[in-house]
C-alpha cells in the first residue's frame, strides 16, 4: 500500500474512534470538529475539550491500556497547538501525550519549541521537556537542558538555560553568539510578558563579563515595559566624567514617564524627567531638568549667567488637542533659568531665543482663524528678558473667497495684537485688509497677474522711541496702505531629442503711496529683512504688519531651467529691483540689507544636478555698485545613500543693524555605511575669517546588528561664552536587544524616550 494511502487510513482510523478516545462534548463527529476548530482554544464555549486530530504514517491502538501510538511524520493538532514528532503516544486514561524524536511544538503566538522528548498533559498545555530549544516571536532563542510548562502553558521554566537574540554564525553554528545570558534557571512568564533569570551571567563570545543573582527583562511581545534604559557614559572638558542612567516607567496604556539622572564630576548632578500622555483627541508632553549650580562643583560661574547655589533648570512642554472637526488648540512652553544652561549641559540649543506659544485654530473650508499668545526669552549676551515682548493675544482670521466666474478672487484678513514689555514700548494694533488677484494668459503665452490690495492699521502705543535720544511718544496712530501691481512672465521653451530648455523673463511693477512708515509706529514684527532671491518678486517684503513696502518699484529678472532626459538638471534665477524714490522704507532703521538704496543689490541662485549622486547649489547677493559680495551660499552634496557628503560655504558681508563684521563659515557633514553593520558620521563648522576658530565639530561611530547597538560620539566646541568654555565631549552607549532598548538616543545627551 502506498505511503499516502497508509497515512490517510491511519488518520481516518484514529478520528473514527471519536468518543472512545476523547471527550468531545458535542454530537458532531471528531473529524468534523477537527476540521472546523483548528486554531481555536483547547476548550469550546461550554468548557469541553476540543478534539485532537492525528496524522501519521502508522498508528497502533492498545484498547486494554487505552494507549494510541503514532509513528512516522506524526502531527497532532488541538485548537491552536500543534506537535510534530517521529513518535507520539497518547494515554487516554491519563490524558498524556508523549513525543520523542525531532519534536516540534508550534504556538499561535509565533513561538516554536524544539526538544528531543516532550511529555504533555492537560490538553497539551502543561508538561515536561528534555533538551529544549525555543524560537521566540522575534527570532530570539532560549536553550535549556530540561524544561517544565505550567499554568496552562503560560509559564516555561528552563534549567541551565541560555538566552540570546543574536544570530548564530553561518560558518560555525556551534560557536557562541555575540552575547547571551546564561542562568541556572530561566522562567518565561507569558502572562506577565517577562523573562526572569536566577544566577545569571552576561557572556560576550562565551566569556562571562557580568554576574547577577537575579535579572529580568520584557519578552519580545512587549512594546512598552518599565525598566532601565541603556546608560550613556563619557567625559567632557567642562562637565568632567558623565554617567546618565534613564529609567522608563509605563503608567498605563496612554501615558509613560522617563527619569534620567545625569551625574557629572565637575558640574553637579542633573535630574531630567519626561512625562507623555496620549488622549483620544490629542497629546501632551512635559520635559524638564534641573541642577543646583554651586560654586564648589568645579564649574566656573559667571556673573552674567549664574550665581552660587542657583537652581538652574529648563522646561520644554507641548500639547495639542482637536476640539472638534474644525477647531484645534494647544501650547508649547520653552523656558530656561539662564542663557547658557542648555549649551553647558549639552541639550544642543544654539538658537538666539526661546519661544513659548499658546494657540487656538479654526479650519473652516477656505477660511482660517487663529488666536496666538507668545512669550520670548533671549539667549543672547546682554539682552535681558525685560525687553522681550509678550503677546497677549494676537488674533487673525482670513476669508479666502472662491474664484469668480471671470477668474479673479478676493482674500480678506483681519488681525489684532496686544504687545507688552516690562521695559520699552507697548503697542495695540488692529488691521483690516483685502487683496484681489486676477491672473490671465494671452494667446501668445504671456502670463499676467493683476493684484490690488487695501489695508488699514490702527495703533495705540506707549513709550515709542521715535528718534535716537528723542522724546517718547504715547498715543494713537494709524495708516492706510493701498497697493496695486502687475506681474508678468513670458516662458520660452525649446525641446530637443535629449533635453528640454525653458527660459522665462519676469518683471513686476508695484505702486503705493510714499512714506507710510511713520516713527510713531514701532517696528516689532518686521525687523528681519535680508534681501535674497526668494524676495525678488514678493509684493510686500515686510514680513509682519508694523512696516509696509511703500512707494513705487519695478522688479525684473531672468529665470531658466534645463532638463535632460538622462536626469541632469540646471536651474537659475538672477534679478534686481529698482525703486523710483531715493528713500527706501527699509533704510529708516537699518533693516533693509540690499534694499536701502533705489537700485537694489543683485540676487540670484543656481542649482545643478548632474546625476543622482551629486547636487550643487549657489545663492548670492552682490552689491550693485562694485559687485562686492554681500552674501554667498555654496552647497555641495555627493555620494549615494551609503556614502553621503554635504559641504557648505557661507560668506556674509558686514551687517550694520546687527553690529556684525564680515564673516565666512564652512561646514561639512558626512555619513558613511560600511559593511552590513557599521556606520559613521561627522560634522563640523569652522570660521575662516579671523583666527579660523573651529566653532563646532562632531564625529560618531555606530555598530548595529540584530542583537546589539554600540554608539560612540566625540564633539568639540570652540565657543567661549561666559561659563561655556572650548572643550571636548566623548560619549559611549551600549544597547542590548530586548534589554532596555526602548528609545535609543542618537549620538547625543538628549532627552530619552520610548516607543
């Protein structure tokens, strides 16, 4: 008889015994139940055992002893449990299954258990195992001399066991893995989702390097679990020896917290904490740190930044919530005790100021409204918080009309603000404006856009400095700002068999009354005007409301693009602006770099992409009188994804408004991945003018495989700013898979998190 027929008859004969072998609990045949209930629990809804289905080459049944023996390619399935073996015996009277020879147990959770001998009871849930090898859901491995399954199969206890998530060496599978945990007893508690070890050693390539009488960590099914995260160790010229040990705490399904004390030998002990919570309609996060800055901790204090025994701290918190389909609200708070704290303790902030904001937004079709409140904190030397504005509040709503039947559309905006200072001017403003746009194209391809706008601003101000050392003004002021313009472009296209070329001359003319920036109106939100190619064809170059781009001017330039079929591209823009008046609205307080004369500087950009691994870009602004460079930016990026280098050169002319002299900086960023597991990165910025100081530089090396991540970084700063001194910081971090690996920080002493 053929093997297939024998196997089929064996399975049929066992199933046919039905009620003689098993308690089925229903009137269905065993075969019918076996087909319909595979993959279900071992008991039905009434608590009765589910059927056991055998498949084997040969089956013997001893009716006197109540023992069924299956041999050859044996497969036993009950519910969601399957056992494969060479030989299996089932004792009906003791409800015991014994399997030997290449035993494999498949679980619905994705785990696979291998053994030489297995004895199971209680519907194959509990039992004894010999020479155990387990493959967990994430391909981690557990090995033990003997094992015992209890608690309906939810608890597995191994004697003389070894755990490792590392892959075995393909050339020598018997060689020890990169690392493992070997213990006298290993307990896998599936209900608590934890692996526990007693008398445990951490082995590296088979060599013990650490011992503990007890250790535990989450099993691979856990996404979030309380416990220690990987520490960061290192040293710094300013902080001394550094050790940072985060602890992650799961509060519930929606919230967690991380406590990260950082111990330094020269600058005290810093305590950092983070709390996060998600809601059905939003999220909230709070992160803060503090340290007691005493004069005896090794840090040289500076009178401008700290005082002895000062509590130094920072707070970073944000939240956003969807109130309904249209409304959203939230806040972001960024505050620090003093101006150098973030840099000193390596939180990475190099911004000149911190911004805190609270807001409510409305999204209603084409319309948008927002209520904002702002508070600012300066991190610049000599700039105190007393002079920083507080906005309580700023309200803006924009109605964007639908396009009219003949092509034009209206946009109307109302804006109001209340701005306060402890020292300096205060202002309250309301603005109402509307703009009309009408684009059209002629039959020969010329493109036009007619724009017309009208805005009114009303101010109530206090203590406005109208002129240097002049009297202060308090009272009411206002203006009406009408402006019209016509924008024109005429693209010319040339197509060849290998490329496309488009050349587009562009021009625009704008007209408004002259002198609409009276000294009685303070300039709080329009101070940063640095003329560039992005501003060339902008109708109102003032970024806020306090200044307007009054007068009449014409903008003109040439734009082009070349696209090759093989992927290469070249794009460029060059242009200039001419104002018909000698007086520029941006020359009154020195804010108009490149726009303070009737004929503006030349601005432009050029980008070249010769292939997928190289990008070149160049942006510039040249003085219109002598073509002296006022600003240049050169960016070069090359290399494929595994080796990428980006370098940039920034050259700035003197800036009278910011009291800055000419400076030139070069920056380099590099990333390389070599081999399957190693990667390295480096970045640096150096000042080429003056003494050529290296402002910042960082290099990092990372090894990451299926079971281990090692990160090291070294950073150097040349900045000398109060208690910030030039120095070097070296950091190390080891991350073992499944052992506190939640949230791996990327080469920095930054707030650690999870998930």
